[in-house]
C-alpha cells in the first residue's frame, strides 16, 4: 500500500534545516558509528510499511579494475551495513550482460546468486538490472557476425534464462534501459538490439520477461528523465502505445544521478505523476548526488547541505506519488562509489563516508522516512 502522502513544503523545510544543525564540520566524522548500526536506527526501520528503501550492491563491472577486491564478496563490514540499512537491493553490475553472460554459451551466475541468497536471508527484495541495454555488452555479442534471426534468439534466450533463473526472487526488472537519446529519439546507432532488429524488439523483450516470470514487475529505466522533457515525453508516448498493444509494462523509473552543479529537477513529482496516471508503478532507482570536490577532497558544510536537500527532495517527490514505493540509492558509501571513476574531480556522492559514518543526507532521508511512517 502507498504510505500517506507528505506535505512537500514541510519536508522541504526539513531538508534545508536538518543538514545545517547536524554538521558541526565538513570532516568525515559526522555521526561516527561502527558498521552494523542498531536496527532501530536505520533507513529500513524508519521506512513506512510497504515502502522499499534500497541500494546498489557494489561489485562487478568497473570494480574489477579498481585497487581493491570485489566489495560484496570481500568486505564483511560492508555486508553488515548493507543488511542493516536496506530492505531492497539492486545488482550494480553483476546482472549486466558483460558480467552475467561473458561468453555465448556460458553464464556467470555466481555473484548474482549470492546477492539473491543474501537478500532472502536478510528479508530484502531484489531489483534486477538490466536485460536490454546499449552499454556493458560483451565483445562476443557486439562484435559477432550474427543474422537477425540469431540475434533475436540470443536476446530471447538470455532473457528467459536470466529472468527464469530468478523467477519468484526478483521484485522488479529493468527490462529496457536507456533506449532513448536526450532528444527523445530511439538509440538506433549504439543499441545493437534496436539497430539490428528494429524498435519492435523492445516490446518483445517485455513479453519474454513476462513469460519467464509472470509476477515480476517490468520497468523502463533511464537517466535524465527526472523532469518533463523530450526524453521523458518519448517514454510516455511509447508506454501509451505499448499499453494499447497490451505489452506488459508495469513501471517507469528515473535513475536520478544528480549533481550539485545543476539545479534540482523541480518537476520530478509532476513527471512521475504523469506515469502514475497511466496506471504504472514508478520508482527512483539509482540516486546519488555528486559534487565538485574542493582541494583536499573534503566537501564544505554548504555542499553537504545542498546534497542533503537534493536527496530529500527526491524522496519527498517519490513519497508523494501513488505507486512510487521503491527508492534506491546507487551505493551508500563513498568507499565504493562509481562517481570518481567516471567524473574526474567529483565525488562524495553517497550518504556515508568511506568509514560508514553518516552524512547529513543520510539523516535527512531517515527523518523523512520516519515522518512518512508516522502519518
């Protein structure tokens, strides 16, 4: 069930005031606590009943090129906090094509299986990410000389194999990821599936996923669709078309990779409402808020306050929309954040420092969740 709707204005005030009262300095010693926070003092404990507060599970992909072992499989304090704080988990890279299907006739299910097992043991739901995408595909696929029939069969078999393996264990699947450009055009050049098989393959992907797991919720997922713009308009039009054709689309999600360089997407709630009005579930799936780091790498108090405000406003928008019951941050500790790898000079994008102590953004999220649960 949807938690009681919140008063946006009141929570906006919380967003602006809480960070300033919580941050005594910009040093990473704010609310220093050891890993394994008390259950009564966590995000998942504060969340309203039926609301899923989640995180990406670090590992796979770019982490293999970093000077540390795979986080999920090697860092026990990380796993302790992961279990304590969240009631939903997403595979950061471990279910993407290049990781889970590295060769045409071989799948690598080890870590994905471990994540699902971990979630079951800790009372968490799982978001599957992702089935049809233009990026992070293995070389054998992108460079293979396949006929259209072969390529279609490869995608169908992949979806049925992966979704079928986790049938009943995945709450939501990002079936089609980032299929539109910023101008609202289909990616007909860099998306191998759309380029080679035509736009109809997207509908087929949803149909195959539904056949493989009738109970999983099937989503479109993209970045840059937080506000009302050409890209989100394109999704709205496509989903209307799909619904008329009875294509099984259940939801639309905004990744919400935000930056303090830019203004907050103030029409986020209104945009999510457009999709909710179509009878869809909506979700925030990959939230982080990066910033330009000062010399020395320590954010200022003002930067931390702005970051907390962005996190909170995103959560409030979701809570205010019927059917937005899944809210995922893309990693919870700067120790394993993807941001510094891809955005030079930027970082500190998560809600915890590298030692798992909590930033103002964490406190604001927890307080907002608790207020929602009490109403």
